[in-house]
C-alpha cells in the first residue's frame, strides 16, 4: 500500500451540510440508507465528489433523485468518484453490511449480541460510502430500526427526537445531533443494556442528563465512572471555563474494543476495562485509570470535537492536548503537592518505558507525522504522551495564566473548525505576545533530544554557570536535527538542602525554580550572588521530554534524594542512583562476575522508606526500581537476561538488607474498614504491597505465610492481586491452590479473568510452553482484544527474560500470534507486531532469531496495518 503524505493535503471537493441515515439493524444484513446534501468547495479544483468505502456492499446510488449506473462513476480501491458539474447536490446511498462477520471491530460490529460502532479513524467508510475525512463536518440525523426484544435500547449521537413501535415486533428511535461533526465521531449502539443515570446542573444553570450504559448485571459497577464523569464536567468548567454543550451525555461499555474508549459526540463508547469497577473486581490502578479515561473522553468534547483535526497528520492536536488535560485533571483530583508529583512520576515512567524506545526505533515519527501507510498505526505513545509533553511545555513557558489565555483564544478562533497543530501554536503565541517559531520543531522533528549540562562555580565572583548543550539522534528520514526550544526548569540547593534565591545574570531574584530557555546548540546561563557551591536540581518536574545528562556524584544524588524541594527530582535522583547500580550489575552479570550490594543505595532507600513525613504513595515510587525496559534503553546492546538477573539481584539484596524496614512499613500501612480508592488509602496500599513484593523476593516460609495471609483476608482486588502475584512468583506451597481459587471465585468476571491471565503471563516461571498451555484454557479467546492482550501481549511485552529465551522460542510464538491476530483484527495484529521493532538493539544471536521471525511474518498474507510495521522494522 502506498504512503500518504502530509504535504499532499488538498481540501475536499464538496462540503457535506446534512446527513440523514436510516439503519435497519440485523447482524447478518444491516441495510443503511444515507442521504447527504453537499455543496461545492470553491477552494478545490477537483470536479468530482469523492467518497470512500471499505468492505461495504454498494446497493445503489441516486444523485438528485436519479439512479446512477456504473458508467456514471468510477470505483477503484475503495475510492468512489462521481463527476459532478453543479454546486449543490443530494446523494442517496444504500449499502449493505454484515456486522456479525466484522472481527476488525471497526465500523459497525456485534459484541455479546449487541451492536456498536467505532469510526475513528476511518471506520465510517465501513458503514457507507462517504467523504470520510475529518475536515468534512456535517449535521447528522439518524433513524435506528430493530427488533424490539433483541435490541430494546437504540442510541446515537445528540438528542432523542422520537421513538415508537413499527409493528411486526420492531421499533425505532430518531436521534439528532445539534452540532456538526466529522464522520469519525458518529456512533450508534443497539441492544440489551441498562443504565445508571443522573441529572446535574451545569455552571450556566442548564440541566444535563448523564447516563452510564452497561450489560444487565453490571449496574453495581458504574458508580465510579459516573462520579468521574461529574468530576470531569466540574473540572473543565473551573479550569478552562468549558461547559458541556449537550442536554444528554452517554457512556456505553463494550467488552470487545480495540482501544481504551472513544469520544463520539454525546455517546462515548468505552472498553469495559475503563468503566466497570467495584472493590471486588477493580484495583486502585483500575479506579485511577477509569477516572483518567472518563476524563480524557469527556475533555475531547472541546479538544477534538468542537475543534477537530484538519487531517490525521494533526492527530496530536487533539490527542496530545487531551492527554495533557486528563493528566492535569487526575493531578487536581488528588489535590496535594505530593500527589501531583506521584502522578507526574507515573506519567514520565510511561514516557520513558514506551515513548523513548519508540522515538529511538524504526517506527519513530514526529508528533505531527509527515507520512503514514495506515493511520491506525499512528495512535502511538509519541502522538499521545510526547504530544502531551509538548503541550505541557507551553504551560511551562507561558505560565498557567498564559496557557489559559492561549486556550481561550484557540477556542475563540477555531470553534466549529477542523484545524492544524500550527493553529494551536499560533493561538498560544498570539495570546501571549511570544514568538514560538522555533517551538514548531517539537512537531516536525522526531527523536528524544539529549541535553548535556556542565557547571562551574567561581567563589571569588560568586557566579555559578550552567552550560547546556543539545543534540538529537537521527531518526528514519531525518538525519540532521535543528535545535529545539527547550524549557529547563532549574533550582540550586545550598549546603543545608534549601532552595537558593536565584538571580540570573543580575535579573530580579526568584526563590526556588527558574525556567532556562535553551534554544541554541549550546548556551551558558550565569547565576550571580551565589554564596556557596550549590547542588543543581535540573529539569525539575521533568520540564521537557528529553534525556538530561549531568555528571552527578553519588553524594550529590543522595543529597538531592534527601532534600530537593522538587519531589519529582527527589525521585529522579533515586532513579539515577539505582540505574547506575543496575547498569553496573548488568555488566557484571554479562561477565559472570560476582554481584555485590551497594551500601549507599540501600541506605538512601532505607531513609526514604522510613521517612514517615513523606506520603506512602511517594515512598512507593522511590522504592520501585527502574523497569527492565528503562535499563535496556541505556544499553548499546540489550541483554535481557543480564538485565533481569541484575534487577532481581538488587531487589533480593534490598529485601535482605531492609527486611525489618519492609515488615515495619507493611504493618504501618494497613488500610482498615471499607475499601476506598482515595489517594491516601491507595497510597498506603501501594507502599504496603511494594513491601510485600520485596519480602516475597526472599521466598522463605515467613514470606509465603505473609502473602497467603493477605490473600486469605483481602477485601479488595488491589490486595488480592498483590498477594496472588507474590505467591505466583514464589515457590509457596499454596501457589497453585490460590491461582485455582482465584479463577473459580471470579469466573463470571471477564475483567478479572484478564488479570488472572496477565499475572501468569508475566510470572517469572512462565515460559512459552506455559503460555501455549494457557491459550488452551477454555476461558481464553484470541478474538477478544482484552483477552489476547492479557495473555499474548503481556507475555511478549511484560516478561522480557522469558520472551527473549535464548532458543528463540518466544519469537517463533510471536510470529505465529501476529499472523493469527492479523487475520482476525489488523489493528491488534499490528500492535503485537511492534514487540520486535527494536530487534537491531539486541545481541547478534538474538537478532538473528528475531530477524527470522520478522521475515516469516513479512512473508505471510498481511493487512496493510501489520505490513507497515514489519516493513519498517526490517528496513
Ligand atoms: N480518539 C480515540 C481513538 C480510538 C481509536 C483509534 C483507532 C482504532 C480504534 C480506536 N478507538 C478509539 C481514543 C482516544 O484517544 O480518546
Ligand atoms: Zn483521545
């Protein structure tokens, strides 16, 4: 398949003004009648209406009431061109589709006997021929007709205008969306569903009806999603002055879904994983994720729906901005400074574990890509998470008030439009009178910039210089990079650990943090009136998505860990110390040298663990060692076994050295009484369960007894999973019984069975043979994306030492599964295909086996999704 280029963008030949759709819903033959009114766009030179279709049977087309024959149009590769000379036309298009055979989960499909749609990015064309591109925005009216008993609930975007019986056991519902929208925001849901609802008063005094729709039997799991929705609505009113623009807002949960959720106008469709929760089935992390995803989809109503993307190259315009908004929402919901820092740490962890590797691999692309073969492959951590970092940098550079001014201007200028990333940047610039020309490079250049810092203190002149130099590695298609505009937030600590007053080149003094703006390849920033040699705290709160290199001494890092007023950098100092140690241990493991414990690191970690002035949630982040994937990123040649050995050794040594401290933390952080997912309680559980996981490293009778006891009395899923994980990764005698008990207790809860598979897929003892055996379990189904992710993806991405087994058996398994999944669902297949895209980073023996597996996949009959990934991986 050919690549599509951003530079080739041309405006649509016709605008669509109105869309009237009639659906006769039937799983094996759904008839769709669509009437579209179109108006010529004089900015286009094209003299034809251009419609797209994908695996949809075209029954008939009428133009202004006259039936068209095949001679009246050209249909090739899913593109339908109708030559037209007039400026205003009406098209009637009838299509026939088979939702029950649709395993791609794009367009209209069936899940548990109910109908759902997923139209972003290009799923609408699987329903009817249409100018399916985001810059074509129209007003939709939708008539749904279906069997009344099988499909009692009929939902679409906007307001319910009319409903009633049709006789013959069928009924109908007529929906009208008052807002114009691109086709990717169209949605319908039909089936046997029930809802929790609530009417709230919006800030302006209007009423809004909120509904959370689920399958019968799940109404005891909707309260948290409803609370999260209400909190999201309130937050957007307060923080950005943005109100819900609809009288009715619906969330629907579906068990078969390719991604997390979808922001269809007024009818958000969610993966059940991000809706359903009660203490019996959901962990603290699930509760937090639900809040974040409900917020994310709701925030899209303004950033994505009211102002949308001109084309899919601009995807980060809505996704980066909306991730930034959901991150800020989650941080504000915790409220405390420490809670905000923990949230920031979690977000940066995702960036480092997933986005940095992407940015250094064959699929690296700019936040605003220049080309793609299949847009579904570009819903990436770069578009989402790096995009959010880019938005965050505006706020860092302009301040919270300046950022808000930019947002206000963005909406004032572009409400109801489909625009570009450059329009967002222009609004930020104009609202603040700031030149942000160079900032554009964050959108156009891929790769993670490296900033190297050098410092020098001159006691005589009391000056302290920080010299920053930047570079960025080459990425596919971009050999040379121009300098980025990088905000580097800096503080200086005096010898007592306090923040110094900062005077930059004689400018007005600031206490605490100053944002240095690095715009050239190298720049020196001079602090004056510095009375003593400071310890620098750099890149506070992770002020830019870069790698910052500075030659800290171990003492300086321990000092920052103990004193930095910036909680993020306290954590960061600990991570730097642990990373150094882990890299040294990895190198020793590679040489089969004896591994030894590091007293300084364990002393620093002990001090943090026992510092009860610090929130438990924060202590947990400090005591969590960098992930194996993060260590891998720091190596020229990745050795998964050596990294695994090193990290296990360090965890085991720390467990031995700090056993008494972990036991004390375990006891001191019990949560009693009714379960609540609030930040304080979940923080305590996080620290307690981290302590348990360290103690479990010792794998002795006491450790087994502790895990077993917790498992036996757990009154919530967080504690249950933590103890089951401790057992599953040990030699505990009760391990098999606990796993069996867990399965039988939760057999009826698909989301919990996903956890059961995932826990086993990532357990230390689970090799390929064990995964293959689990695939034969009656509860396993490769067709359900959540289930496939819980076992196959968890193993390939979350169990590196077993997946990268020296005999290459993991790669053989991977190739089989990519090919099998691709035939069912190209998006899911293509995601799994990404697991080997960094193959060139591994040792030659592994590389060779990975290469063979990649070639095997490349030789199979593939969707364009998976083809693009393996082709780029092999390039
Ligand atoms: N905007 C939504 C994207 C999405 C999606 C894309 C491709 C295939 C399936 C999908 N489901 C949802 C999700 C979001 O960012 O909110
Ligand atoms: Zn989104």
